[in-house]
C-alpha cells in the first residue's frame, strides 16, 4: 500500500465517491476494486477511519430505504411473496418458519400463519 493512499478517500471528493458507489448498490468488494485497493484494506480502513465507514453507511442507507419502500408498496398491493418476506423479517416472533419451543415440557405448539 502506498503511504498516504487513504488520504484521498478522506477528502470531501473521495468520501462523496464512496457514498455514491454505495448508493449505487456496489458491494464493498466492488468499491475496493474501484478504489484500487484490496477488499481487506477497505475493511481495515473502515475500522481505522470512521469517515470512510460513515460515508459507506450513509450511501447504503439511501438505497436500503428505497428498496424497503418498494417492498412495502408491493406487500400493500397484495404481492403475497412480498407480504411473507416482510412479515418473516419484521415479525419473526410470529412468522418464522420454525417456531421456537418455549415450553419446558415436551409439548410443542405450532401455529400455521399462512
């Protein structure tokens, strides 16, 4: 690694690029390739330089929100697959595939939610 290579990525221009790539849906591996560094180096820099980590999180949050909104819209529109996915992830206590055995004895209560 060239000494000081990380400095560009801490500049406003570098952080904006990182945020944009994350917002575009690139993985950390793809982003590290765009940066010209190994994925492990990016993981190290995310730990060492909070600005890099926060920039990537900020970009990912935007696209995650957009996808979440689209999923919710599909679920509300009656898309059963979207509804199942939403409920299994938002309400796993009631909608998991394998209910937890919460009783102390050998009795297991299985509730069919579909």
